C-alpha cells in the first residue's frame, strides 16, 4: 500500500461526491441577483455562513473516518494524506484535515509533518488497560443506579439495547460501535454526572479502535456482546446487583464492549 493514499480495495466509507461543497449561490436561479447583493434586507431567509457549512462537512467526514477506523479500513501504522482522503470522499482537503486533527486529539492518529496522519498502532496491553479503567468507572456507577433507578426508566432504554442487537446481526461493526456507545451513554447519563459520561464515552471510543494486526471482529462475537446489553438491562430492572457486576466486567473483556 502506498503511503498517503487509501488502502487498495478497501470499501470507501462514503462514495465520492457524497459531501460536495454547495456553490455560494446554490438555490438562486440563474440570472437573478440575490436580495442581499442588491442592498435589500431580509430577515425571513438569512443566508447560512460558510463556516457553518464547512463544519457540517467536517463533522460528516469525522464520522466517516471513525467508521473507517472501526472497520479497519484505515490501517494501523499507515500514513494517509488529507488530499488523498479528500478525493476519496469527494471533498477538499480542508475538512479532512480538520477531522484528522480532531482524531489526533483523541489519540486515533498522529500528525506526520509534510506527509499526513499515521493511524495509531495499538496492542492488547492498551486494550486491557482501557477495559480495566472503564470497569473502575462504570461498575460502581451501574451498581449504584441499579439500587436507585426505577424499572420504568430502565425500560425506556430497551430500544437502544435492541439497536446493538440489530447492528450485530448484520455484522455492521461501525453501526454496532455507535449503538454500543449510545447504550452505555444513556445508562451512565442516569447518574446525572456529565463529566463522568464524557470521560467514559472517550474511553469507550478508544477501546473500539482495531488492534495492530488484530483479527476482524466476527459477527458471532458482536452478537454475543449485543446480547449482554439486553441481559444487563434485565438485571438492572430486576436490581440483581450480582448479575449486573458480573455482566459489566465480562462485557469490557469482549472485542467491542
């Protein structure tokens, strides 16, 4: 594979042209001068600032890159350039560079001066350490919630648990990763501690990146992990603290929990 380009044969997270920039006069009939250009004022249809549109594109690219990381399409140790990835997604290099800089803050990639961004290489030890820290945070919180949160509030989270099952059933690792984090965020949000939710979500995201030369997560493993969500929800509703503690710890040792 050539450095600074997308992996040969990899399924693009989005087809080229999905995120094209809209022209500055998009939606204005040809030959018609916009009211603002004539000096007229309008309050009903203000034009959207360019920066908002650019950041919207950046966020979409960021989601696409995160999905590519989870899927293993962005290979650990490989260097990718913003222009090459921009061509792949049908956008300029600017939103790609901005998205990659955000991933660098998260630790998913590192900046390689004058070349691009290298996908971080991770090993089993880092994954085990992340699982340990997550358990230290989430196990006591969930045990506390199991004692205090009424059953009807847990039942509202059932669709989120079922979403992980649906994603696992078709082997969609990126969709599973998103639904998995959504379920855990919803559970921890019941604690009322926003800082805890933010930190736990960041640790969770890091635990979902692929290992160096690690095997792709099999569908059966995803299905087993998803089943733990529904089982955990049942245990929380039943206030079965022993099962809750066991399931949460076991969940963190899985491939994508």
